[in-house]
C-alpha cells in the first residue's frame, strides 16, 4: 500500500452543508474501496491564483490516505464526473514526504497543547 495525498477545490456556490456532503462522499468512497484515511484538513474558502470557471474562490480540502495504486484512477474518474469540483491533485508520498507530514502534524499538535496550558 502506498500513501497518497489529494487536495481538491469545491465550487464556492455550495452551502456549508453541500460542501460537507461532497467531502463525505469522497471519504466514504475511499473507505469503501479499502483505503485508510491517515489525516484530513479542511482549509476553508480561499482565493484562487487565477479564475476557474469564472470563480475566484473555492473550498479547499486535503485528504491523506493509504491505498492500492489501482484506486487512484477510479478516484480521479469520480472527481472528473463531479460538477462541484473545480480542481483536484493527487500525489503519491515518498518516505521523506510522509516523515515531513508527520513532523508537521506533531508540531501543530504540540502548539495546540501549549495554547491550552497557557
């Protein structure tokens, strides 16, 4: 099993509920096809670097997961069929990227603990 990271941008015209429903669809798709979700981040509404489909903002979401390589092609077909998605990118993480992500999460977690203690 390889570890992957996918980031997708949802159209800004969706309500909060519709956005969460779209994210849940992909979480469920991954889980139903044998993937293990390692980490998730919702980055919220962000400005795009350039307009896509006449939109200048979008909801960003990141999912880091472990899965077989054959699942990626099927996942990307699902992304391409969904009109709510503006863009997506899936990359396979090497051992250095995995270590960096874990270190970054641990650092964020430690910073959260310090805020609680202060």
